[in-house]
C-alpha cells in the first residue's frame, strides 16, 4: 500500500509540474506564473514539482519504499513549512504563497502516514525437498 501512495503522490506532482511547464515554458524560470489546482507556480516551481514527483515514483518502484518515503516526506514537510512561514521570500521565485507550502506539508504528511502505517515486510519462503533438506528463499 505504501508503494501505491508513493505512486499517487508522484503522479500528482509530475502532472502539476508538467502542466505548469507546458503553460509557462522554460524561457524564464521565475518570470511568468500560472495557476494549477489553485496554486500559483513559476517554471522553477514546476521543475521542483516534476523532480519531487519523480523521486516519489522512484520510491514507489523500490522495495525499500518505507525508508525512502519517510525521507522524501520529511523533506516535503520541511520545504512546505519554510514556504508557508515565509511566503514573501519565495513568492517571486516560486510563484506560490503560503498555500503552496501547506500543499507540500499535506503531501509530506500523507507520505509519512503511509510509510508508518504500511511497513514493508520481506517474507521468506521455506520449503522441504524430498530428501528432507530445508530450502529458504526470499
């Protein structure tokens, strides 16, 4: 289940970032802004969304999803808290106000809850051969 949550978070971020980049282009990373899902974004914020989304998608494809999700989620919460506390410092560069920070805090909280609620388990398969030998595979 944590892999599914990581995949959903990754897809949401990649889609948001892709729409932003399609609308404003890469001519100026911090010039033009566009609203996607109610959040103002510059091209720089669109790139951040795409990169963060790709990291979450990588976590979804990994068997070590729990540790990766915890790290990515903590980074998202930290980034979101900084943007939410000081939106004026990032408004011209990222385009979003404190709502963008709250969005990243929520993304991080959902990721943390999924990582803690659904720990990754490795199951060993034990089989006995005809001659009585025990074989353990992971």
